[in-house]
């Protein structure tokens, strides 16, 4: 396997130390590196990302051994064009997949996450600054739709999508913005059914 990973690093155009950081989940490979791995393995990037469409780039090519290039170590999570409003609120219906974000299966497993239950969207607005900035990408775990202590959740209310910190209290649930310019909102117990939690934010990234 070591030889396979060395070959994979060479194919991706990175040092072994960088490849090992990918496998450990300490960093995420760029799309061009994933594309080079796919090309080197003789498989379609679309097939690697989604599992759909033809596997081989050319019907004349032999079926590649993707394990040799370490492709089995990665999971690809869809990034949707739907924006998560952290301010005034915005929700794009019929959203499409823009691209896929690669994570090592080891790093997801270490966090107790299953790739099939994950998706990613982008933040829009400033109400969660400085925790989340407009344009940041947020990874959502769709299995966590109930409030498990205080945390940042993606919720839908009145047709809008929000990233907010949720805190359960005696009166109901407090919806809290990190930006002090926004007031805390209390959803009373008798209206909690209107608060649709679509998942918990488990990872975020953005430009500095």
C-alpha cells in the first residue's frame, strides 16, 4: 500500500507529506489534484465524484485499479448552489450541485460522520461573524436534526435557510447570532414544530 500511496502522491503532483496530511484529514486536496488522480487512474472525474456515468475515460482503456492510486481513501461531498442566509435570509429552490468537496474517509469516520448523510452550502450574510463569514462553506450533517446541546445548526424557517446557534432553554429554543448587531430570537415551545432543522454544521472553511 505504501508503494501505491507514493505513486498516488506523484500522480497528484504533491509531496508524500502532503498526501499523508490528506489521509489524516489535516488538509483537503485541491480539485486539480483530485482530477490528476482520476486521470492517472483512467477514470472519469464525474464518476469519482458522484459514482454516476461511465467509469472509464475511454472504452478502449482497461478497467483501472483505483486502489493503487489511493482513490478509495476519499469521499466526495456535494456542494450545492443554495446559499445559507446568515442575515436577511435567502433560499434557492431546485438547487444544483456545483462541485464536490473531497474528504478522507478516515477523517470523516474519526468525527463519526457518514458521507451519504453530508452536504455543503455557502453562507450568505454577516450575522454569524466572526464565527462564519459570508462566502464560507459549511458542511452539514443531516442526521443531526434535533438539538444536542448548544451548537450551530442549519435551519429552515418561513421558507428561508439560516445558519444559527441554537440553545434549548425552559421557554423553548433560542436562535442566537454571533454578530451582536442581531437580536436573539426565542421560538416558544408551542411553535417549535415550525422550526425545521435540516442538520448541524460540523465543518467550515473560507478565504482569510
